[in-house]
C-alpha cells in the first residue's frame, strides 16, 4: 500500500499538469492492478481542501462531490471513513470551514468536548 501526499491527490482531482498526472495515474493503475489500496490521510484531505478552495476556487458543493467520489472509489482508503462521512454531512449543511468540522468531529469521535472561540461552530456542535 502507498499513501498519496496532497500534491498527488490534487493532481488526481484537477488534472492540471500532464506529466505529473500521468505519474499519478500510473501509480493508481499499478496499485489497483495489484489489488492494493491507496491511503489518504486526514491531514492530506485537510490540506487538499485548502488548496482546492484557496488556489483553484472550488466551491463547497464541488468539494463535497469530490469527497463522496473518493469515498466511493475502492482504490482509496481513509483514516476513518465513518468520521469523514459525518464531516461531509455537517459541512454540506453548515457554514463553517471543512477543517472546522473535521476538528469538531474528531473531538466528538474521541468523546472530547471541543473548546473553541468559534461561536458558529459551537452553536452547530450543540445543535
């Protein structure tokens, strides 16, 4: 099994650099052919969200669609798919940033109370 860094995942998603995309596609093909999954760490998802939204100006709905496609793709495995699905659900309905919901859901999944000055996030966490 291999893990994708943010730059590999971004290339896979946006297909904006022919040479690098070919390398990523080759790795994906090899791993799939060998029946091995590609690991996507939570930190990579957080960084990818930032890159896609800040640099590529991807909107919330498009990021949710991409996340759902990645989750449905058997080539990829994630740190905690159940937690990621919960984050997607909150992010789809809420107003906070993707990373905020990820932090909130990680705290909840570990039975921790999140302390934050983000009043909107606090309100949503108590809803």
